[in-house]
C-alpha cells in the first residue's frame, strides 16, 4: 500500500501526547517538532488519525517541499504539482499560508494569493476552466508553511480543526478547546481510572467540555464520529469505502463502550452554564449518562455510592495586586472541599499561575506546562490523602496586623534605609514630572527593591496622603522577615514625605477574602477631594481596600476627556465613575454609568456632582454582563460614540449568576459592547490580568489596535504590564 508523508499539528506542549497517540494509531517514522508531529502512513492511517486523534488540530498530507528565495519560487514550486490528480477544474479551493523567518514572503495574504494563482493558472491552461474559491467548505484545502527558505506544500485532510468535534454550540463560549480538555484528562490518568470504573467529577463544569471528553475516552468513542465533513471529502483520491469501514468500526466500538460507562458528574453554580452543558451532553449522545447538579464549590461532594476516581476542573484565573485576593476565597473553598469530601481521589486542575495552587493547601506533583490558546498554564495533579499531606493554613489577617503593629512600635528594620534612599531618588525625578504635567496623585515606588515588595502612592489635595500597598512576598522569604521589612517601610514613610503618621495608610491585600475587596474595611466615612485633569474626584483611604481611583488608568481617563466632546459615553464596570467625570468635564453630550454596586454608583454620582458638567447623565445598577447581553439583543439597541470597558479579572460575587473570568469571557463581553457602538464609534477595552491574551481570531470582524504603551503613565513605567489596553471599532 502507498505510504504518505503526513504531518499532524497540535497545541504547543502537547507534541509528546500526540506522538504517543499517532504510534497507537499505526503511524511510522514519527518525529516531533514544535506544535506538531511528522509521520508516515497509509491512507487508512491518515483517515484513522482524522477520526480518532483527541489531540491533533489538523492532519496534512505533504505533497512536496521546495526552496523559496523569491515570490516566483513559491509560484513555480506550487505549479509543478499536477493538481488534476487532486481536484477537478470546476471544484473549489481554499489556501492557508503561514510563514516564519522568511525574507522572501512575510505577508500571509500575499503568499496565499500566489499559491492560489499557481493552481488556478495551471488548471485554466489545461482545461480552460478554473477552480472557484470557497473559504468555508472547499473541495480541497491547500496548506503552505514557509519556514525560512523551505516551503512545505500539503493538502489539509481535516478541513476544520479537529478540536471541533461537532457537539458544541458555536454560540456558547467555552474556556478550553476540546483537544486541550482531552489532554488534561489523559495527563491526569483518566484513561486508566476509567478502565477501573472510577468516577469523573468536575465541580466547576461550565459548558461541560471536560465531562464530554471524559465520557468519550471512557466509552472508547472516536472524537471525530459526530463531524459531518472532513477536508478529504472532496479530494479526488478520497476512498469512500475505506472511510465507511472505519466509521462502521467506530460505531461498533461506541456501542460496546457505552454499556460500561463509569459515573461522570458535573457541578456548577450557574444555571446558564449547566444549561449549556446539558445541550452539549445531549448533542454528544450522552443524554442520561452524565449527571449534572447546581452546586457551589463549597457544597461539592461525591455521593456515597460513587466509586473514587478523578476530580478535574478548569477554575477561573486571577492575578495582579488585588486579583489574587479575589480568587483566594474560591481556591480556599476548593481546597477545603477536596480535603473534606474527596480523600482517596485523584485531583487535577489547570491554572494560569502555579502560586494559586498553594491556596488549596494540598501538595501537588510537579506541574505540567500546557497552553490554553496562547496563555501558558500549569496542570496541577494531586492525590487527596490524609491530613499529613496538607499544607498548614497561613496566619489570619488579625494575627498579621497585630504582628506588624507590635513591630512598628519596636525598633523597626534598620535596613529600610535602602528603601528610603530609593524613594528619595524616585521622588526627585517624579515630582518634577508631576509638576510639569499638573499631576497631584501618582505612584512613587513599586517594588523597586525585591526585599521591599510594596507599592507607595502619593495623593495630594488640601493635605498629602500616602498609601502603602503590600505585595505578596516570594515563598523563599521568611514571613517574619517580610513583616519586619514592612514595619521598617511604615516607620520611614512619615519622615520621607514630611507628613504626620495619621496621613499614611497601609493596605494589606494578600490575606483578604474575595468579598473584602469590595466591602468596607473601616467606618470612618472620611472622604477627601483630589484633582486630575481639571476633574474633582473623591477618594477614601481608610474604609476600602482601594481608594476609589486607579492611578494607572490616568492616561486613559485623560484620553476619554479629550475625545468625549459632543459624544454619548458609556462607562461599564464603572467603579466610582472617574471615567464618567472625565467624559462629562470633556463635554460629553450624555453619559451612562453601569455598575453592580450601589455604594460605587452613589460614589460616582457624588463625584459627578462635584463638577459643574452639563449633559444628560444616567446611572444604572446592574450586572454589566447581563445588562450588556440584554442590550445587545434588543432590536433597537442603545447607541454610544465612546465606550470604556474595564472589567475585573475575576468575580464570583453572589450578586452575579455566573462566575466571571476575563480570559474565558472577554470575547462575548467585547462583542456585546461593540454591538452598542454607533457608526464611527470607539470602544476602549482594558484589563489588568497580566497573562491576558486577546483572542483576535474570534474578534476578527472588529478593527483592533493595541494602545497599551500609550496608556502606561510615567509613574508606572517600571511595571509596563500593569494593564493592557486596546482601541476597538467596527
């Protein structure tokens, strides 16, 4: 039988899993590369990989490799293939072209046109007919990868990416793709656990991807069995009989496998997510075979009759100063749940930051690197044993505050002079910059010295106030030493800035519960007024974890002020409404301010009242996600010329129906916000999630410009990842 040169692409870091899978499917001469595996095999092998691979994205049949030193080399290399062997003159084609480190061609659109021209010109010269272009479902999809001066020309046998199994509703956004879910399960040992009739439980199941992929693995179901179309379907060399034989074999294996399906369970606190999961389960053919329940993570427990097995999930991500605290309660709950109800189980979860694993209080094996799209993540794997394997919980906040207070009244830290010298140096530079730019509130110090991991912000109004925010120290630093250094910082602050001790405030963030960030820390009700760009704004230093003004967004607020004249402005996740004030002072025709918190909306109204701004102003208390989704669906949607969208990284607020995670949910959020843009309108989207990756492919219908560099102010230049920002239009 004829043996073909083949190549299977995969997500990064899954090459070894794919190579093992290809070997089991009969592939020969397997060679791993970055994000793919080269191999050899018969047409049956290629078909079997398309049908059975749980890891691959695409299967390419390599026609030729050739050198490309110019555009003409590419054209000639493609044209020398006898394309009539592969398609008829009146068929349709689509071309995918990618290039890396190529001096000859670096414009992928131009490269694709050259490939298309070579095929079309050859067919037209021979038959006086030419293939048409169909990017959706062509008779033949041609793939060219140009690496340096070497081009690989292939036929794409898969068509759509193989991760699209056919059971997921494309209108429902899922946090992970199907092949990544399968990889997580395989890496977690699920195939062996399933053979022993162990249970599978996802306590935060979302739209059910891990559950369905787990059921497919346990029941020996080919992941491609539901797909209606493959890239080889219109290929002239396609063997329908061979393909049908493989389908018949897969159907028999599915029938046998469904008879012995183990217990598979999904919990989630969101009804919306559970409805999506139920739809996907039904579409995949597992109706009545996967159990779903609405439960909070704190209430996730296996029933007495369920065999011990694997608990697996993809919990929300969260980081940055303050964001880790938002996720702390969730991860602590998760750890308590595991220790209370899952002793004897295996557990796996994928996180963007391995430090989050420490919140669980359970020791894990060495993390495995995986990629959720472009976002690097870690797969944590644990055996839930007895209490001897649990990590002791850290001291609570009250104990920590007492320690610091005691330390401050003592001698402090003589080594804090290094910190003081750095602050003086920064002040000399930044005070001149602030005066020239009429800036009264700015960041003076931002963990410049690793030993003194705090941020120091200066606020100037009728008095000068200093806010010290403590970062989480590295695990290598002794907690007592970290406390001593923090005490030293606090002792130096009054002399450094020439203020009474009462005008310095400490924010302890790392020990807080998620709700604490939005609840009062005190009851002084003492507000102060500062100015920014001609706008008066109220700040509070004692009662809340945040002051009411995010200093790093100063350039963005000033940009809004410059652009707002005569425009309709929408401020989403508005917090204390500072962006609304800037828009109003800038001459906005109208403003709409949306936030879920009554406290912050009242604060926003009070901020606006301080400023003699005209225009119509509307304040709406609502879950921004729900409000946006509803407004976007209206036949006559609200229209805005300028929108500011700055959502939190993560929220599991009890006032929201769903858990919100910016990485997982940003596409739908941006699409809904963009639906409210008037013709020529602009949407500014910002996030403080440092590992955030914008899914530009999913948002390809929008015009997106990365303006992050222009929105990082001078006082935050030491930390350019403090936030990301994009200008978006239709």
